[in-house]
C-alpha cells in the first residue's frame, strides 16, 4: 500500500512559516486529514492545521519538548467528532524519521488508535533540510509517507 499526503501550497507555506522561524526551537502541531482510499493507495487530504500555543507546552528546549495530555485529548475529540485522521507534526534539526520514534511519539499513536480506530494516523518531521513523514499503523509499526505539494513529490 502506498501512503500519500497531499499538501496544497498554502498549507505548505503555513507550516514553513510556523516551523521555520529562527532561531530554531522545537514546536508541534496537529493536522486533521480526510482519507481517500484507492486500490493500492491511501491519500490523506489536509483539512486543518492546529499549531500548539506556548501555553500548551509543559517544557520545550532545543532537542525535546512535552505538552499537556489535555491538548492531545482535545484534538482527538475534535478529530473523532469530525471523522478525521490525525497527523502529529514537530520540528527537529534534520528531517530524519528514524531519529524520532520515541516512547512519547508511540504513546500519541497508541492513544490515537484506541480513541479513533477508524483513522490512518501519521507523523511529520519538519526540519531546516526538508520535511519527511511516516504512517503509524495500529500495531505501532510504520510505513513511509510520500508528501506531495502541488503534484510534485517533496519528500518520502
């Protein structure tokens, strides 16, 4: 199965503006998406960008962050009500997906699938050198996520 996220230019620019501010600091946001299933392909269509506010973070440093579980549950409730899937987005120094499979990230998707088993959930890593992502399956294993911006593949 191929997994894709379609980003229109305005969404991509919105994320670049939020995550690309200097100096670098860890930031998080959530995306809500609709799912378009085709044979052998699942496409996520972005419908809402929800950046975390300063007051949502419990701590934040150059290489780590934490936020209130209340934030996650509020977003899960909204996503569930709207029948949307969830993408957790955060900034990091490089867009290397292998470096950020922390227990906290796994917990986000364990809770997401418990709360919304109908969805297909993902994570994105927004960095100075690009953006990358992965699909999190209910087993907490992952698959690559191709990111398409205006019909052009910008990462995988």
